[in-house]
C-alpha cells in the first residue's frame, strides 16, 4: 500500500560495498506500532559499536529484512542500539517510517526491489499486480483468490487478469468465477502452492505478483494450532487471535509485540482457516539447527516459537535469557510509539461531555489545552501537561513522512473551529440573558438528570 512506502522512497545507496542491503533515508524511525499491528515482527535487539555490525546481524538472520539503528546517547558514546525487524507479513511490506533525528536504517536489497523500487527514469510504469496476502489453511478447505486491488497507472485501465500455477501438486483445480479477477482453488493437498497473477493494462503493459498457499501437514498444524497462547516478552499491546484446542475455536488475546509463535493471527477468519477442526515441541540434540530453530547454548535445537514463552525449554534455560532485555527496549514508552500520535490534530469527538485535556502542537513544540467530548478521540489526548510534554518532547511538524503542510493545516483548522465554537456559545448565552420576559405558556417540564447525561445506560460504552 502506498502509505507504507513513503518513508523509503529515498532508499537507493549500496551499503558497505556489498550487494545485500541498501541504505534508507537518514533521520527516519520505523513506526513500530502501526507496523506490528499490520503483522511486522521485532526479531532481536543488540548493542553495536559500528553501524555495519547492525547490517551484518540482519544478514545473518534469514527472517530479517530491516535493520534500524538508534541514535547514540551522546557524542562520546561508542555504541548504539540495533533493532532487527521482519517487515513482510503474508506477502506484504507492512513497515512505514516517521521523521526522527539520529536514526538510520538498512533494508535487504531483494525486499527493496520487490516491494519498494520505483521505475527507472523515463520508463512507463506497468500496472501494479496484487495477488492478495498469503494463505494458510487445512486440507480439504477451498480458497478464492482475487486481484481486485491491482492498479493500472497513467490513466490506463486493467484489461485482463490471468492466474497460473507456478508450483505445488498438479492435481490442483483452478476455476474462474463471475468476476474477471477471481479464481477458485480446490482439491488442495498438504504442501505449498505458488500462484501467479498477471495483469495487463489498456496500453499493453503487464505486471506480475505471486501468492503462496500453505496447506498444513499434521506436523505444521502442531506449530500453528497446538502452540500455547504466547504474549511474548515485550510490553506493547496488540490485539491478535490464537486457536484454543479445548474450545476448538479462535480467541482474542493481547500480543506484546515481539517473538510470537505461529499460533498468532491478525484476524479470526485467518485463524479458523488455518486451524479449523484441529483437536509440544521439544528440543532436538545431535544435529545442526535449521534456520527456523533456535540454537540453545548447549548446542541443542528448539523451535523459535518457544523462545521467551516463560518456560525454560532449553535444558540450560538459554531460550529465556534475553527476554528481559527485549521487554525494556520495546514498550509503549519508547520513541517507536510516540511520533505519530503527537502530530495528529486534537479531536473533540462527537460526544458532548466537557473534559479538559492537553494536545501537542508540533508547530509550536508545546502542549495546549483543549476540550474533549468524552469519546472517539485520538492519541494526541493527554490528561495533563506533564504526560503530554514527556511523550512528545522533540517531535516537530515534519515528523511524518507526508507533506508537513497537511499536518499544520489540520492543527490550524482544529484550533480555529474550537475558537469559533467558543465565540458562538458566548454570544448565544449573552442574548439569552438580555431576552425580555415572555407571556406564560405551557408549563416547562424539566428533564431528569438521567435524561440529560451524555453517558446513560443506552450510550455509555460497555
């Protein structure tokens, strides 16, 4: 999606003379809250003495495609924190960035070319094919794929959609539906399938995208559906779904933001698709560990999903050793979570209560009072000046990877509307006080206190 790409449009330079990574724009930090909500994973955090070490750490982890360097604490500080992320979830690049001084990022070149690279100068861009997110499901389930989110550019229109099987069991059945962009898949057997979508526009240009369908074997079902609920060691709070084998249904839980297991889904529907009808892992020793396994300090191998689940699965406890460090570096108080909320315009909301709150004005770099109606607010809403100042200190009007004028205009309009409402209210009250007495009319029936409350039993949120 376009909003995820804005912060990386300037990514273009080779790093360290190698071909593995490209360097991102200086002074941009990952908006980790939105990224993790959309499926990104924080993989690890390390302290490095030179910037290239962070790139090397990401290169050594096959899951890592983005390395982020935090600013040094001071000019004399020799080290800085390095954060490793997987920004691809179900075939989509879900990371976006906000402006913050001192940060630096690297992205794996293959990911940049696939998801972010713009056409070369003078080239006419082909249509953007979108085959949809990857799918995980049980044997016997059918699935319908669609390319409705594909986009034609330069005033062209998509004239043709074509689906083809690239890999997987050849007994797969592909059937067209009443929609040109759709295909229905049936006779899916355990294993992996890759389907390719080719879209052609009215100018004869074509674009391609692929989607992977993973049909779970009994062994994979154990990892996806039998793994216990895992919040993880980090202290953020994201709504997710897990499959409960006792109730044979998917249930909501709060995910901390890092080191998930596979029983962790963004939506109830994808959880049930993967685990419908499904009714532990242990460490392995004596063989080389696979990329999807954690190497215990004693050399034994463990499914990475069991790391930081609160139970010592490695006999030496090394799978739980670094968890406390992660909980300190990835929590709602970190800079990852502050910049976006601090540039949102103040929102009174549709309710008509009268609460004094504080919002941060990024143009003037200070916190200002406003009236909050009591519901449907946004993140730029603080109960006191201290909380506002501590959360948003240093955030500027350019702290989003979008034109700063839009943020400034929104703030000015919001303040102007609040001022206009105050003037109208004052004039109305003054006129009422000066109005002459009227002749007696029908008796006025006063509303009960219960009737005049904004939040009564029928409107108060549960």
